[in-house]
C-alpha cells in the first residue's frame, strides 16, 4: 500500500499521519508516519530569488499557473514594488474575477489598458474606490496597506469564508498608529489568517508591497 501527502506550497514542518492497517493474517494494527517537509528555496525558473527563500515556492507555483511572470533575462525582481494596476491584474489571475460588463469611473484608466477589465470588476464590486477626483492612479506604487485592503475585499467578494479580526490585534506592532483607519480591519484580518506577517520593526503600512511579498500573500490566500 502507499501513502500520498501533498503539502501546501511553501509549508515547512513535520506532519504526522496516523493510520490503521490489516495484515495478510487479518491482524489490525495502528501506526504513525512522520514526514519532514522542507520547502524548496531555490527557484526552478528565476536566478535572483537567492535571498528570498521564504517566497520561492509561492513564486514558482504562481509562475507555473500563469499568475505571475518574470521581468526578463531569467529574473523575477522580487525586491521591486508593484503598481496598483498590476496588483489588480495579479488578483484577477490568481482568483479569476467573474466577467463584468460594468464600467469603472476612472479617467486615468483607458479602456484599452491591459488592467482595465480588472479595475472595472474591482470598482463594480467595491474592492477599490480609487484615489479621489475620478482617478485610480494605476501606475502609482501600491502600498502595503492598499494591497492588504484590496485582497481582503476581494476574498470577501469572492465568497471566501473568514471572520474579521479586531483592529486591536495591531497594537503589538510599534507602527500600528500609522495604519490608516480604512486599512485597520483588513490588515488585522489578514494577519489573523496567517496571510500577512509583521515583524518586530512593524507593519510598514505606507511602504511598498514588493513582488515577493505579493506572491506570498496571493499564494497563502489561494490556499484558504
């Protein structure tokens, strides 16, 4: 007989599988199989992931599933920031936004832009309200708290079941007061779900969301 086990992408740790079996004499016995899982920290596709072992499995998996792509010459550019327009495209490719015939209200999003349909769906479903004055600013660098909020709203709209976390969860981070009011519940909820990690230095809510962080977030969310 055989035992098959497929861990989540990027999972690390020991898994115990308890089994009950019957031998050829009809005797029944129990046992436990322990599997040590060590994720691959070397990318099969990109040469610049060496210092980003924590994101390598997610990047490779999303690349294989046509969610993300490289930046040329065998590179992924994990440290680079991502734009607001590109992040909505990544959300679309990761979760498959249902088609929409609705129109967005942004003067800076041409209908011919590659991100236009993703922006239209996000606008129609309350994932983004833009930046005011009829603008979405698709080429602006996405901040971490914007990314957290877009993902949080997308999961809710797509019917993923979860419970909102209390914003007081953020109090353990030294820069909690820097999290915008509209991003507090989304940030706390993604932390409680294990999708977002802070650090002793804080959440850096106004900092740029990098391509490595984006990939890790999307993969963790896909596995909910």
